[in-house]
């Protein structure tokens, strides 16, 4: 999860990913952010994020993002 934290903090430095659990619902991240993040995750973790996973529930927090990565590895 350290690499995920590094990616998130490098690209969205104003967000406290340890505290936020409603990244999309709160408006801290939007659809453009999610598309950017998907590309970064696919490259870094050598995964393919299918349409099945492009849902808000997978992008609400660092924990939900990490759970998705683990499912796809």
C-alpha cells in the first residue's frame, strides 16, 4: 500500500488520504481524477481495470482503491 500512497500523495497533495473515506462523494476527486488514477494504477501495478471496477465504491478511499488492486493482482 506504500506505493499506492506515494502515487496518491504525489498527484493529489492537498488530500489527506489517511482521513478521507468519501473522495468522490465529497468532490475531492472527480471523473478526470479517476481516469488519471486508473492509468497510474494500471502502469504501476501491472493490472487492467475493467469497466466492472470503474464504479464509485472502488474509488472512495485509499483502502477501497487498495482492495480493488488486490482483487486484480
